C-alpha cells in the first residue's frame, strides 16, 4: 500500500512540474510575441524606425522627401529639425482640418521623437508657439520670442527672451542662434525684415535690420545661421528665382560683411514654395520645406555638400 501511494505522489509531482513548465513556456511566448509586436509597430502613431536619421536612407545631391509616408505625408508637415547629438527629432504637423475657408481650425502641433536603444519613439507633443531651432550646444530650444532650457531628460516651461525681443510690433516666427550667441530672426510685421543681434563685451546688442543682401525681395523669412557664423540661409521670393520663395545663402566675408545672396539652385529649389532651411547638427544634411500641392507641404532633405559647392573659392 505504501509503495502504491508513493507511486501516485511521484506521478502527481511530475504532472505538476509539466504544468508549471507549460505555464512558464506560455508566459515566455506571450512576452516574446508582445515585444515582437511592439518592435514591429514602433508605437501607436508611427512605425518602427531604427538607426540614424530616423531610420532613413540619406539623400544625395538632389533633394527628396524626408521619411515619406511616415513624417512627410499628404498633409501639412513643417520645420523638421534634429537636436545636437542627433538623438532627438522634432517636426510640426497640423492636427486640425485647416482650409482657406476655415483658418480657425488650424492646430500646428510639435511632435518630438527620441532615439532609445537605436529605436526612435515619439515622446512629446505640444502646441507650436514659435518655430524650433536649437542652440548649438543643444541646451536651449529657441521658439521665436521664447525658449525652453534642458532640465534633466526634459525641458523647462517656455520663457520670454525679454523686452528687447518680446515686442508687440515685431512678428518673430523663427530665431536662430550661433555658438557665439548671435541671434538672427525674421519679422513678418515689418515688411518681412530679418534682424541680427550680437553679443559685445558680454552684453546683448539691440537687434539691427540686416542690409539689402538679405532684406530684398518679398516673403523674406526663416533665417538659419551656421553655428560658426560662416553662412546664413533664408528664404525669399526674388526676381530671377524658380517660382515662389526660394532658399538663398550668403557667406561671411573676411571683413565680417555678408557676401552676395546666392540662390541655392535647382537641386534644392523648385517652382513651388521652398523655405525653412536647417542644417543637421552633424553638418551632413540640409532639411527644408517644400509645398507639393494645395495644403500638402512636406519636409525635404539633401546632402549639405551643396553648401560647399556654392561657397565662393
């Protein structure tokens, strides 16, 4: 009788071990499936993007859409910009249903991504209040008349640049900063003027209107100054251009003046509206916007070697 009881105990123990193993295996399979599904989908809004430059194959010497079907879609996408370090990317999308007949339903929203473990994930979304341009050290997010500073893994609340810039009679859309702290910004309330403010003896200088090299034509706006101040890029509608606004570049001369405005050519510009240029912090690519048709505006990019080709020898 004792032998028989021990036999049944042995059978039950083995059956329990088999059940436990089966449960553990089921949990492992479920976890693996979940991770695989998360990896496949990336997140709820965007597909998986792995590797540098949001997982995109870099362009050559002819501009092409950035992340087509993911970032550049059939809609209104603007102002693509990488943060220094190349681990963050931001762009602006209209989350409303804007039409020329209903401008009140216009909701420009900044969407930010971070690269974690080689995978890009959306981490923030907020209402746009000024176009985003980063300081060269990556610690400040300029937003027109305001800015945010890095605080740990996030950003501070938006702060004002102060009364020198926060003027009711100035309509600043974009403000770009060099490593020396020079500010260059546009002003749609003053006949589309671009102004510059330098640092002298440690003090911020009153912004001055730039000369006719920059402030000529119509729709002159959205400046980007190189971190080392060796060039300035902006957009303007000028005689002899390709159609609507084109991108122009001016190089700093040996006497610190700005050289002639150079149209960036048909590898960059088109018969459509081309604007909002930025250069990736690693210096390798130029990102900008192009109106494709109607309200469809996309982010484009091209090898930044185009800048060196245009630089006077």
